[in-house]
C-alpha cells in the first residue's frame, strides 16, 4: 500500500506537467490562428466573409460525406474506403438523372422541382448501392480478421470507380446547373445561390439524421448494435438489418453530397471520389470517428480551413491546401488522438 | 442412492417448455458441447451447473441463437428454434442475462432498461415491468440516469438481470447472475430469482455457486467437459455428499 501511494505521488506531477505543456502548445496554436484570422479580417473584411462562405459551402459537402464514414465506422469499425467513390457516383447519377433524363438546366422554374426529385432519387440510389455492397461483401466478412473487410472496401472502391468510368467516361465532364450563378447581394457581400442551396439542403438532412439516430427505434437499435452486437441480439434487435440501415443512411448522405457538388462546381469525374473521400475521411477523424456531430464539425472546419488558406491574402494559397489540412490533422492527432469530439477509447468495452 | 438415471422425465409431468435434444456445439473445430439433452418445464427453476469450461455459457448462447448447433435441435413451446436468429428467439419469449453482463456501457440505466423492452409495444405493460424491476432492484432506481458503464460490477449485474426481465420473457436465461456480488447481494439475487419464478417466469440459471443454485432450483443438470454428467431433482442432489464432493466442489 505504502509503496503504491509513493509511486502515485511520484508519477502524478510528472503526468500533469506534460499535460500542461501539451495544453499550452495547443492554446498557443489556437491563439496564433485566431490572431491570423483577425489580421486577415481587418485587411479585407469583404473578402474574408466571401471566403468563409465558400469554405462553409465546401465544408457542408465534406460533412455529408464524412457522416457516411463515421456511421459505418461507428457500427462495425470498418473504414469504408469505397465511400468517396459512392459520393462520386452520386454526382454522376445526378448528371444522368437531372440533365440527361429530366433535361434540367435550361433555367426554367420547373428545374427546381426536378432537382428536388433528383435529390430523392440519387439519395435512394446511393443508399441502395451501399446496402448492396454491405450485403454482398462486408456481411460475409463480419467475423473475419479486420484486414479482410478493409481490403474488400478497397476492391469495392475500384468497382465503383469502374462503374463511374463506364457512365461518365475517362475525362472530366461539365454540366449545366440548375442553380444560377450570382447570388444574394447584401451590401458589399454576395452570398452565392449555390451556398444558400447547399445550406438549405444540408441542414435539414443533418436534423433528420440526428432525429433518426437519437429518437427513433431504428436509431436506438443502431446505438445498441454499435456498442455490443451480441447484446443487441439478446434485446431482440435484428442486427443484420440494423447494419444495413446504417449503410443506407450513409449512402443517402453521400448521394446528397454528390448532387450538391455537381450543382456547385458543375463537373463530374470518375476519380473525384478519391480526393474528396480522403478529405471527408480526414474530417471524420478530426471530429472523432464514430461521432456524428464530430463528422459535421470536422467537415465544416476543413472546409473553412481550405477556404481561408486558399482565399485569404495571408494564406498559403491553393497549392498548399492539402498540406495545411493534413498538418492540422497531424497536430490534432498528436495532442488529441481521439479527435475533437471523440471519446477516449478506454470507454469502449 | 443417487439422483442419476432414475428416469427423471417421469417426475416432471406435462410437455416441456424448452427442449434441447442431443445438441453439439463447436467453436471452429473444437467441440464445446456434445450430445446434450435437457428439458425445462413451465414454472420451474432449472439450473445448469458444472466447472469452468464445461460448456454452460455455450449452451445458453445456443438457446438464444447466438451460435448455431452443428447437430441436434432446440425447441420452445413445440416450435423449432434451431436456425432462427437471435432476435426471433427473443420474440418467441426467451430473454437472457448473459455472462459478463454485457450491458450497454455508454447508455444510461434507463436506456438499457428500455432496450430490454425493444420488441414490445404495450406501453402500460412496459411501465409496469419497469416499476417491478426497480422494486426488485431499488439500487437501479437510484442510478437511473447514470451511464451504465460507470456503475460498479454488482450494479451492472443487477442491471443485466433487470434488462432481461424487461423483455417480459416466458423463459429467462441467467448466466452466473451472482457473479461479482457481495455475499448479501448473492442471497438477494437468489431470493429475487425465486420471486421472478413466483411471478410467472420460468428460469434456467447457470451458476458457479452450485449449492445455492440447487437450493432454489427444482431440477438440475450437471455438465462436465461438454457432456451431461448428471441430472435430477435439485434438492436431493444438494444433500448427496458424494455428488457434492465429486461435481460441485463442496
Ligand atoms: N469464443 C470462443 N472461441 C473458442 N472457444 C471458446 C469460445 N468460447 C468458449 N470456448 C470454449 O468452449 C468451452 C466451453 O466454454 P463455456 O464458456 O461454455 O464454459 P462455461 O461452462 O460457461 O465456463 P465458466 O464457468 O468458466 O463460465 C471452453 O473450453 C472454452 O474455452
Ligand atoms: Mg460461462
């Protein structure tokens, strides 16, 4: 007893000291960034706001994709490498349904209704594809060593890309957009129509998702399955269906992101999922993988970081965009490995 | 005289509620249980005892559909359970408080109890059962909004039993419900099991604490290395010195 007490007394101050240093560095970094932001704001307030809005728009799209990573990781601890490509397919499906089938993009008022219908269709298509990949591949590997489903996800990523290549061809394609250029003019600031639409679509989706997970029976089943599959079975929860449902939710969000991306940037590429997927995955990790609010926060943060870095007078510029994002990710992982809102893994039993 | 081979079925009239017939259970290629048959009749407390690794938990897992028997069959109220999935077996009326408690650590006590009633729609019935389990375990009422993972081992054990009861099962499977409890609480748990039975739930209980289990049980099965060693009415078994010494570590 006496020995352990002495040991405890010995080791505690040391630990506390290190924690203090880490917190100090963290706070110093935050203060530095804040000063840098204020500096930029003073140098050009209008530009600052415009850049922030563009960052927010991008961040909302990242957030929608990041949710798919975090939902699937949260329930079966799989990093779904194919998820970025599912997003890419969402944008390609949108180009096919909205432009080729519905002939939207002519500037008529009916386009808006067609876009809404397309949103529902594309969300359903991506949900269906995600369920299919779970049913055909991951479900069979649920009891296999962790590497097997991971490699399978890489394989599915290639299948999705091939599918995108088939539908979209090997080069980038441009499409007419429903959302017109320009935006809402508020004094010196112009809020792009696309920014407004992205927010108007994303916020309700996030609220619905949060309602499903927190309040519904299916959501309860998801949370229980995420914590202990066998215990969930003993409660009468259909675990297979619950996991499939989770894939459906993630897929639907990726589909919505695909549509919003196309309506913002107007292009499709068969390999667009790689880079965006990677950044959205980073967002999920940054926010704390497995945590839904974390994914949204991470997505918006990375969108803003990229926006500020690429667009502000004292930023590093667009070619440094990825470097800055990943530097920030690495710094965060050093100081807070579980992510901003993630729980330390000790809690996981 | 021993309680063995005395055509036990004759002492238990009527159709069995749960009937396990000649099942073989494997983990990979390793047999955990071979040729086990057992019966549980309505209104009974039946205990399944045996030393560590005998296959008791494996048997309960098979009844709940968490592992599939390689041979043999399990039926409940005349309906075949083999081949059904876990959630379908809960629907049929069998709930389990598993070994190691397996409560949902990041949910509150209250949410854990709600999940126990996941398949039920009868609001009044659920409320009544909630009141009943909180009366059985007043400790849980005190901690109703605490995260289950932060409770003490004994409290978690109570929660596991309470959660299983929230499913309002016809048959309750308990895997070592006295595990990790202080002696006073062990007595309380065994009293509670009797109360649960008196309130109309049939109980199959696995216990390390064999003598205590035999005291409250009507009928007992003794497993050894995955095979049935003994079966018979519980009371005489508890009094048989030879059996106690040989199988129950008495
Ligand atoms: N997941 C598993 N994989 C491989 N073997 C297992 C697994 N679970 C149990 N076993 C083996 O099956 C046999 C029976 O285990 P079981 O858990 O049913 O024993 P038990 O009677 O419940 O023991 P205890 O009293 O210690 O809980 C043991 O030999 C055990 O090592
Ligand atoms: Mg056991």
